C-alpha cells in the first residue's frame, strides 16, 4: 500500500522535472501541485488503513468512508490550488494529476 503511494510521489517528481525543463518553474510547481493533490490524500488514506489494520479495527465501512474522504480531499485540494495560485499552468497541473493517478497502473504494466 505504501509502495503504491511511493510510486505516485516519484511519478509526480518526474513530471514536475519535465515540466520545469519544457515550460519553466510555474509549470513545474503546477505539475507538483497537481500530483500532490492526489499523493497527499492517498498517503493519509494508506496511513489510516495501516493504523486500522494494526489495531485490529479494519472494516469495509472504514475503507469506504476513507475512500470517500480521500476523493473529497483531492477535489478540495484541486479547488484550492486553482483559486490560490495565480500563475497556474493548467496543462502541467493536469499532467501531474493524471500521471499521479495512473502511476500504479504503469508499475503494474512494467512488471507484467
């Protein structure tokens, strides 16, 4: 579970680096913020699941509530970024967001 979050973080850093190379620092920050909007809620969700499993209080309800909170947090972070960062580079933000969302799929495809 933490390995998947690690891959999302690495993918976000790679996209931010590529965005810096192609479009400059505002694009790199936009890509990093797009990826972080996925990475941070996923990390908190993974930590929550890990703690629940360790304490023996894991349940399907806890999983679905945590997943719902994760989705709402991702959308809230994206809304905050869109409203607060004036030099937002939308293409880079979407690239960071999509690559972070699909990082686990890329890892599965590479290992298969």
